[in-house]
């Protein structure tokens, strides 16, 4: 039996001020559109926090598939692997840059020791954690298939968003370049 989502998407995406309208900011995405946004943010972020029932740790993303599945290398003897084996429901938290590319995902993790997949995901930097190289017998793969999430991003890049923030501050009114919504891949 899977546990309920740790932090399900909710009304967090509603305006914080009653007079603020989000019609121009809100863009919920489903299916291929959600997977594309997930890949876009993951490719910019490279790292995230992986939350299991029992722990939180930073992880380096090895790949993100076109369907939004996110892949990591992990020691098969680690606490995170044991926690995933006991309960595959996980959460991921991303931040692509200082002011954009924020994303929270909930999903199901799977563990694998598929050597072809390890080969595909291997980089020389991984030797830091696996000193015997890609043939290290301790290597495993964690794949996370997101089921739901939220994102907060900007539409035109950090530079345009920054200029709009400065102009908005000077005028004393919000001029946002933001975009936010729920993700349902």
C-alpha cells in the first residue's frame, strides 16, 4: 500500500493578495506538456533534493527522459535505497537558478541494477561515489516517474524577469514575468 502524498499540490498556487489575478500567470500542464516542462527545469537544475519516507538528501540528476522520468545513480546499500524499497513514494524539489525554475514533484521511485542503464547514466564524476568505476558492484539506479507536481518559473528568462521586477519596484506595482501551475505528466 502506498502512503499518501507527503506534500500534495493544493491551493498554494492561488494569489496571496485578494486583488491579484493569476489568469495571466497560471498555466497548468498535463501529459506531454507537463513532461516537457519537467525536462526543461531538470535540465537547467542538474541537482535536487530527494525526499523519501525517512530522509532528505541532495542528488545529482543523471538524466530526464522525454516522459519526465528522472534518473539517478545510487549506492544499492544506501539508506535511501532501503527507504525506497520499503515505500516507493518520493518527492523531488528543484531550483534551476536563483530566481527561476522552481519545481516540486511527487512520484513513484523504482530501483534497478540494470548494467546497460548504469552504462548509459555513467559520467567520470560518478567515480567520486563509486571508486571502482561503472563496474562497481554497489551501483544502482533510481528512476522516479512523477505523478503530480507544481512549478514556478518565468516566461522570458531571468534577465527580462529581473528588469520587470525593477520596473515594478520603481512603479510600486507588480510587473511579473512569472508562470506557475500544476503538473500532471
